[in-house]
């Protein structure tokens, strides 16, 4: 494995000029904690605008000690866009726009237990997700995020030139298709293998973030098996390297959950990973996902 030497992670500094909320950086690469806001309340436009700015600056923002109903969770998410209903995982009966990420003590497979972005295989992948911790294990069950801007910017100019105009295939097939593991056997996630998951979408590998204007490479674990007009075997060395680069420790942060915590991430510029290290305990999270836009490449 080649490790690039002598490169420094440039921290996400962002703006400190907030009037309505307090924003405190959480880790060197990405993440900030927002204080001074109760997500159960109807927030004014200025507060929502500051939360959005903090999200764009820090890529994942955390709120502690929240107490929201499902309606309040949905109402907060709707302030940032229309909501996404997962095409492969059934939402809650009464709230189809909320996925209950539930792991029971006897479950062996967890949801999100590999580096990925949420449903990046959609033609218009999500802007972000808002994950609310309802019940957490005594230890374990942390979530990690990775900063895709830093991963791209850290590549050598030669490597960037090589990948800048590639097109990558995104598909749910490997996770939700007929050859995937049957979720219902070893997990509480409501999904079953289906033919309908065998579709493919083309996205520019290097996309320009619609709000920050920064570049990043848009790989997403098992959702990105190959490049356009290439086989999986031919694509694997580059995709494996990009996944390795994206998730190198200096580009990540890790959150230790307490019940009542909320994480809101920019799904256009991050990957995340839910650790499955709490067997024998229950973990229940509610996830609401906000629709995004068609990714735009460098042109
Ligand atoms: C997910 O991938 O959305 C789930 C993350 C988590 O449960 O920590």
C-alpha cells in the first residue's frame, strides 16, 4: 500500500460568524457540534440558514440532548428540501419517510456497516440525512464520517488529472439485488432482495458540490462497482484506491452516540460507516433523508 508522505490535512475552518447558534468544531477533518437550538421547535428562517451554512462548512453537524417526535423530526428535515423515501428499505408504517435503523440484541448484520453515501445510486442522490438516536448500546455503535473534499484535494495532480473526467456507475444491486444477502434473515431492517434493485445510474466520478463549489470524488462503497465502459475487474484497482483514500483516518471523524443526539450530514461530500460492535444490545435510530440534485462534473 502506498502512503503519501508529507501531506497535511487542512482543517475545515469555516465561518465563525453565527448569530443564532453556537458552532464548535468537533474534529480536524470534519464535524461540528451545534448548541443553542431545540429541533422540536419551529425554527425561524435565519436559524435554518445558519444550520445550513454550518452543514456546508463542516459536512456533519451534531446536536445533543434533543427530544423530538417523528412529526418534529420530519418538519425539521423539510426545512432543507423535499424528503426521500428509500426505494429498497421500507419506512416506518405510520411514517414512511422515516427509516427505523433498528438492531435487536440477536441481530448479526447492521445497516450501514460499510463506508457508503446514502442511496447515491439515485439519479438525484440525497442532499443529506438526519439521524436521531432513540436508544443506544452502553458501549459501541459509533458512526464514522469521511470528508471527500480532503480526500480529493490530497491526491497528486497527476492522479486527479487521470480521474477528473471519468464516469462511475452507481447501483443498489450488490446490497439489495437478487444476489445480495437477505436482510430479513439476520437483521431488523425491512428489506428483501429484489429484481428491482438491478438498475444502474451514471454519475461523474469527480463532482462539483452545488453549494460550496469544491470538488470531490463520488465513490460509495458497494454502490460503485465500476466505471462506465469498463469491467469490474478493470475498475477495481482505481475504485479500491479511491475508497482507501476517502476513508484514511486523517479525513474522518467518529461520533459516540448518546440517546437524544442528532447527526445531520451532507451526503454529497461525505461517506459514513456504522460500527457493528455491540452484539447483544439494542440500538434504534430514526433516519430522515432529504432529496438532492443531479451531480455535476467538472465539465
Ligand atoms: C446509515 O447508514 O444511515 C446508518 C448510520 C448509523 O446507524 O449509524
